[in-house]
């Protein structure tokens, strides 16, 4: 071992590492942290005077299985790492000191970069979810600027400096294998989709659909269904709602936003239920019906003026509605577009879950029909699910209030029964608040637990496929 061919020169290794860092133009966070580590001449992580130990083998063993999740191993330079490991261990380093140190430097750099890329990808996803999803729907554009609708309002964690500091520490303290295990996605759907990907008979289109949904499973959500025993989940492509608690699951059809008025994806908490809510007609609709007095009367609508207050339906003004001084409001009760009950939760888009006056919508297979809100097929059953410990009296009041005829008494409603005001209820608090998740999976278990493919109704899979191209293999 006194041969000069096998002499490790720390100065040469440092020089080679600096050159590798300067030539690395990768723009991922893992790439930047790798560059900075070696440009700042921080300690070597993988190699020492004894060579390379089993930590590198732990990493390579995970890289050997990365295709199970649809990611190409060349994203991590796996082949070059394996070649260089073999050269070092078999002492196949040529006949000069420079070659040995060049191999050691390249191996050191590639191991660090691969380790960080893999850990970030598995823990947080290979794509920046908020960026990709909020650059799907163009709002306005000109020759210089493009603006987008911000329809993805799910809080997704991204790796911070503390994560990378932790990762570097894991290498130094011989905890590589433990950390690689810790960063793996834990939700059941991820494992189910990876298993589906192993099917040898899949078409390219089927593989791409699976890969899009696998990536969604990697996103590290600040709040996720698996963190709760009781929650409500809406899967937009399936047009279905699942109300889940430890001992049962309530499943029902829903109607979601059209392609022009998409239902936003979000996470929140259902805080209350309003029975027989009023509907403030969106301006885009109100401008078209403001002078249709017969329509306004038949649909139990009135005008609300910011200055004069509540007005009869014939007092509406196109110009005042256009500039926001007036609104058209539909009274609560039979025929209200929101139905007889609405489930409210804080969000930035003014969307909610609610009943509908058009139950025929649920007979359709394609139910992208709303202005963004989610219409539910079984509103009373959902109300009962949300209540922590519902008593019979409260349920009776909710049911009565949802069926009572609240239309104003006039000559057209002579047979209308009187209202029992003791049974009438207008608002019910949901305590404790119940988490609600509006999600988008084109592959998802149906109500029987069978994995089923759904239409990419909003085209989000197309966007993911484009951004995933540098990472996946087909």
C-alpha cells in the first residue's frame, strides 16, 4: 500500500470537489446545499483514509429500488456511483495519484447529492406542489406577464435549512440507513399505487396516471386525513365525498365546479351548519337577471342595497350591481340554490359544502356543474355525521327546518301550513370542528375500497406529467 497510485491526497480531493461544485448547475435545493457544502470546504462526509464504508451501500440499496416509485435512478447518478464504488474497492484507479483522488472526489460529491435529492424527493415530493398546481390556470396574460388563478390552497411543507442540516448530521453520525427509512411516505395509498405500478401489462398512459398520483402521495401536507380519526374528504375527479370516522364511512355523490369555475383544492375545518341559508347571487349571474322581475319573484329573491338596505325585487339596478352597491339575494327555503343547509369552513375562495335545489344532478356521471362549491347528495346524513354527540331533539329540529315551507304567505299559498317556530333552527355549531379535505386524485379507492381510475376533469394530471418528465422513467 506504499505505492503512489494508492496515496490519498486531501488537497487534490478538495481541489476536485471545488471544481465539481463550480460545474454543477443543478437548480434543486439539494443541489444548492451540496454545492455550498463543498465550496465552503466543509468536512468530507463519505470518504476517509479507510475508503468508503457501508453508509454508501445503504444509500445505493435504496437507489436500487427507486424505480418502484416511478423515479429514474439516473436522477441520482446511481450508475456512476456504483462504478466508482467498485473501482475504489477493487483498487482499479489507474496508474496515477490524480485518478484515485478524482474518483474519490466524484464519489464523495455524487453520494452527497444523491442522498439529499433522494431524501427531499421521498419526504416532500420531487415537485414543488404549490408552484406547479398554481400555474395551471391562466387568469390573464399579455406580451410581458402571465397571471394564474390560485386554486391550490393546501399547505404543503418544503425542505428548509434545518432539514438539510439534519441530513448532513445523519451522514456524519452513521445514521444514513435510519434516515432513509424515516423519509419514506407512510400513507397507504402510496404503497398501493407503487404496487399497481409493478404490473407488467400497463400502457404508457396508465403508468403516467399512476406516477402523477404517487407524486401527490409524496407531498408532505401540514394537515392530512391520516392525522385524524374523523374527517370529511372530497375527491373532485371521483365526484364523491367520504365522511370517515373510526367505526364507519359515509360515502355520497357530489357535484363540483365546472372547468371554468373549478372547485379549489384546500384543507380547512367545518365550524358550523346554517339551515335555510340565503344565497348572494354572484355578480356574473346577477347582471343577467336583474331586470327579469318575474324570475326574481318566482325564485323568492330580493335586492339588497348597501345604502337603502332590503328592497323589493323590482328595485334592482344594473349599474349599482355592477359596481357592488347592490346585490341580488335569494331567501332561504324551498328552491334556494344552496338547498336547505350549508356547511361552512374558513377558506380564501368563499366555497362550501351545501345541499342543492337540483337533486337530479346526482343522476349524472359527470357532475362538474357548480360555480365552485361542492353540492352534497345526502345533506342531512352529513349533518348528523358532523355532530359529536347528536341528540334526538336536535336532529328533529334540523330535519324539520330542512323540510319546512318557509315561503312568504300570500294568495298563491293558501294551503301552506303554519311554521312551528319552536322546531325551527337556523344555525348549528360543529364542536369539535371537523377537518375537511378537498383533494384531487385520478386514482383512488372507491366506496368499496377498490382502486379506481377517474377522469382528469381539470387537467391537473397533464400539468404534473409535464413537470415530472425529468424524474420519471417509462
